[in-house]
C-alpha cells in the first residue's frame, strides 16, 4: 500500500495557480512551485506531472473559478443583460481595487506564449471559446426574455463580449482606474442596450 498524501492537492494547485498568475509561466521554476506550495518536487511530479502539466491544471482551475463559473449564474438570471454588465464592471473593479493585481492569467499567458506552444495555446483557445459560448447562451436567454432587440445576434455579441473583456483586462494594466477607461467600458457595453 502506498504512503498517504501529505498535502492537499487542491490547495497546492491553487497556490501554483496564483504563482503562475503573479510571475508568468516562463518566470516560474519548479523550485518556485516547490517553495510556494510547500510540496516536494517528487510529489508535484507524481500528482500533476511536469511544469507544463502543472500550468495546464492551474489554467483549468483559473478558467473555472475566474471565468466560466462566474458566468453560469447569469444563465439563470431574469435580467441577463444587467448581470453581464455587472460581471464586466465587477472584473474592472477587481483590477483597479487591487483584488486582482496580476490582471488576467489568460491574457498574461497569451502575451507570453506563442502558437508554437500548441498545448497551452490550444487550451487557452478552448477556454476563450467556452466563455464566448456561455456569453452567447446568456444573451440568447436575454433575447428570449425580450431584453435584446430582434436583430441582435447572441453568438456575435458573445464573441464580442469575450474579446471586449480581454481588452479591458489588458488595458487596465496600462491604464489603471481613470475616467477614460470607465468611459471606454460604458461605450463598449452600450452594444447591449
């Protein structure tokens, strides 16, 4: 019988996610992961695999906890347009208040890696496609509830919101809270009116 695990894999993965989020993939070493998680290198390898596999697991956790799961309640909302707008404003508030000082892990990773890193690049593409799909589902619900105009296309708007949110996450790192940024968000969200 094998020895029992001496650490909580979920806790270690969350710590790894925050480390990658703060430092980026390339700047995070296995030694950094060992120090941050408190888990021995061999245990990390045995549980998650190599650095890239740990990173993919961290991206999956990020995509779920800081992306896809945040949209799911909107699918059941009686006011999906208002809920989508609130989601965008909440993300903006997180960035400017320091709750999310490292920006967006997906945006940071896209800025760091190249398409040659097919596994990571492909997984980020999957996460973004899934988020756009969930936005489209929320907007389809809004259309069914009469909150979108008949000519508005939920799929196109879902892709737009996805791209818009990426842009906000990148821009906020350059231009923290100011009136220009807030005006840009208001203009960007006006497409839902």
